[in-house]
C-alpha cells in the first residue's frame, strides 16, 4: 500500500512538472498583457504544488554532493532574512531549485527526460513563431539604438533581454532534441528545425549582445567536444558572416558609429564597468561581518544607478550575490557549479549529452558574469534548473539511444 502511494505521488509530481515545462515559455510572454500578474501567479502555483509533492516523496530524493550543496545555499539564503533579506527576493532566488529537485526525483527514466524536453520545445513554439512574425512585419515594440541605428525588437516578450535569453535557452533544448529526434515524427523534426532558425532570427533582432555571445559560446563549446567537423563548419560560417557584416557588428557591439562616441570598454559594456566598480568599492568599505554575510537579498537600488551609499544594480549575478549574500553566499553558489560540472564529467557515458549540458553551464556562467542571467532572472533560472535536474538521467542513457549521426 505504501509503495503504491509513493508511486502515485511521483507519477503525479512528474505530470505537474511536465505541465510546468510546457507552460513556462508561454507564461513568459503574457507579462504585462493581463489584468493580474499571471506571469508570477502561475509559476508560483506550479512550484508550490511541486514542493508539496517533493515533500511527500522526500525519502526518494537522491542526496548527492550537488543536492547537499544546493540545500546548504538555500538554507543560508533563508537565514539571511535575519540580516535584511527581502522575502519576495528570497523566494525568487530559491524557487528554481525546486525545479531541480523535482526533476531529479520525478524524472528517473530516460523516456520521461524526453517528454520534459519535448514539453519545453513545444512550449516555445508560440513565443518564437509569434515573435518572429511581429518582428518580420515590424509590428513588434521597437526602438532605434542610439549610435548604431539598429532597430531593436522584442516580439511577444515584455523586454529585449527576456526575449534574447529565451532564444538562448531554446538552443539548449534544440541541441538536446537532436540527440533523440529519431524517436519523433519527421514532420515534427522539420517543425523544430524551423523554429530553431526563427529563434536565431529573433535573437538577432533583439540586439542583446550578452545573449548573442552566450549563443555563440554554447554552440562552440558544444560542437568542439561533440562533433568537431560541425564546429569547424560553424566557425567558417561565423568568420564569413563577421567579414561580410563587419561594419554593422562593430557599430552594434560598440553602440557607437565612427563619428559619435569613443570606442572603449565602458561603451562596449554599456556602463557595466562603472556599476561593477561602484559596487566593488562599496564592498571594500563594508564592515567585516557584512563582507562575510552580505547586505541581504533585495537591498540593491531600485534604479540602475542609485545613491553613492547604495548598492547599484550590478548587471552581474556574481557581484550581486557578493553584495547581497556576502562571501559565504557566493562561495556556496560557485561550489554548486563546481560539483555539478565534476558530477557530469565523472558519470557521463557518452559525449553528446555531456557536451550539451557542459556547454549550457558554460554559457549560463558567462551570462551571469555580464548581466542578470540565471540567478536573478527567474524565468531563465527556472528552465535552467529543471534541465540540470534532468541532466543525470539524460547523460546516463546508453549508446543505442543515440541517433547515428550524433552517436
């Protein structure tokens, strides 16, 4: 009777996770389009349900070093309420890890991994196709970037960065899809390939440089470890595009034309170096206990540039963690990724899935270094940690489950 009860809990938890994966990409595009903040209410509802079923199946959780480190980070973050953390900010940073634990607990068969990935892929169809149509016919909200003259669009999404980083996440899913596409219908394969091409079109039209670089980094790391011939083809096309569009790339990257603004690191970073410098100088002046513990989550200025004594919006997840959760919080978070990477390298049975997961981690870490990426951007972190939770089952599949051209 007890075993039957546990099986039902795990099965039901998996179905809730499946619905969460299908709806997460769609929920991202309803922000600002409904009277109620459904983009916050719906994910919160799903995650509370997932947490309930995770609690009911607590004895089945696999407590490896990664899980223990994540739990330690979460416990420390909860303790930070005692020295100033904001509750809402705390929930936003902790909720994505529920996705990791539920995926790891409820998705222990490779067939379920495929269903989760396919749910995400299908969920992205509406946002990507809809955004591409709006961009193509210039119906999307847009503005011309000062200096470069680029027409920046964000399609169905509420912001350029949300749109751009969603396209990068779809690349993670698309690469994963390639490893099991043989088990889907041919017409569906063509549909996914087409949506991937549309996602590139959408990404280019956002002109979000951090997302573009993350996209390139992901595919370069993925292909050089997975299939070198595809890597060199990708590199050849990239160099060709770079030569062909060199002037356009320069103006977009520097956000300046030849006669206007000076081309320097501050211009290229859109002032990020100023933000980083301010916060790091502020960190140096903090008392010792604040350097260790941080000022608390949610204590950053509500504006990008605040007062001289305020923590400015870092546009760098690691500096933001250092300022808000201190040295301890930052170290816990870095240990999570250290153990995650080691775990994937040590327990992988084939290069394809391992390369994809490692490339996704590298791209996410890069993104977090140059913008609000996979820690403080909740829609991205929720998707990312569900994928990481599925990674263990994904990389342990047998060689006969690989498609021939990627085996």
